[in-house]
């Protein structure tokens, strides 16, 4: 049989107070109850921990060591319970977010900054990747939720709109289309096109836009990383189309951007969670912070808007 926390706390209180009467008053228990708890502990350990007389209570050698261990256990229990309480209140723990690189780099930092000011003990884990891998993170339980495009409905996932960003033409600075205030998809299709890989949601949405105008695009080059595409554009090798949030990821090479029209195309970004599952309270608090920013109409980059 193990010593109980009640027995250890009772013994430690008597040892510190050097009095059963004072310890009983401190713990708000009867003196007889306190005496039984200490006697039960001594019986369990097979050692006398306290020497008692009518006036004094003193620790034996075994009691000195027992008090050291009891303090460690009681203090660890208190600290653990406080940590559990913080977790249950959403004030500690880890928020795991799976999201697209553009959202992770451009949209989330401001939200995280405001959230961490209120809850500095909550850690953030950001898992950025392409649409399919982001959704898989949520389905596998690695992420509490995702912020991503959502191409297909699924009974395993539930989603709600958060924001949207407009598709923009990305052009070399000296390109003929750069002299225009806006560029049509048809005009873009008439020039060598630089595409991101087929597993990217940016590619899926751009292909869908070209399909709307019956334009068949055979990319002159494609790359898995948008920064690579940005470098190709800066080198004058072609043109591309990117959602507005992606533009900061294209690198420092010279390029210009123009709004795309005919049609105007937006990429919708959703908060995605596993259906019929609750998220940890810290993650719930983070989503509340995100919703508050949206409801306040928090400032977003150009050509990005709240849904």
C-alpha cells in the first residue's frame, strides 16, 4: 500500500508547525483526524517520524528524511495540478496548425502574436505544406485544425470560410503586359507560362481559371516551389498567376504584379477540422482569436479579404 497524498500533507504540516493543534487549524481538519493520518503513515512506513510529548512535536531522523520526500511529492502534485488547470483553461499546451506556406508566412504571424500576448505559455506548432498533406495532417490527428483551400467535400472533415485572396498576374518588369493596369487570363495565356507543380492548389485553381476561357496552357516550365517560379519570372522566362498571399514568397527578384480579370478569381481559405471532434481548449482559444480579428475587420494585405 502506498502512502496517500493526504497522509504526506498531514505529516508535513505537523512537522512544519511542530504542533498537531496548529497544523489542524491550518488544514481545517480535526486534530484527531490529523493524528490518525500521521499514525497511519508511520505504521505504513514502519518507522516513527515524530516524537511527541505534551508540549512539543519533534522530527526523528527518519522524520527529517520523510519530510524532505513528502515536500517533493506534495509540491510536485500542486505544480502538476496547476499545470493541468492551465491546460484545461486553454492557458498552456500546444496549438498544432496545418496550413499552406503562404498562410503560415503572411496571415498567421499577426494572429499568433496577439494570441501569445494573452497566453504566453501556449506553444505553437505550424506544419506547412500543400493542400493534400495539410488535410492529411488533420485526418491523422497531428494537427488540431488546418487553414487551407478545400477542393473536395468529405464526411470526415468540416470546414468554414475564413478569408480569400485574389489571383494576380506575375510579370517580368519589362514585359509588355506590365504596362497595363490589369491583365486578363486570355492575355496571360498568350505568353510563356510558368506554373507550380500539379499537386499544388495554386495550380489547380489557375488551371480551372484557364479552363473557364477555354485556354489550353502547356507550361514552358513548372516547379514545385513558388520561390522558384518567382525566380524564373524575374529572369524574364515567362509569366505566372498567383494568389495575393503567395506574392511575398516569390523572392526578391524583380517582378511586377497586376490584377487578373476576365474572370476575377479568388482562392478561398477555410478553417478545416475533423468532423464531430472537439479540439483542445488552447486550439479553441486560438480560433476565437482568429475569429475576433476577422469580426473586427483586421487589416489584411492588398487583394486579401475576410470571407
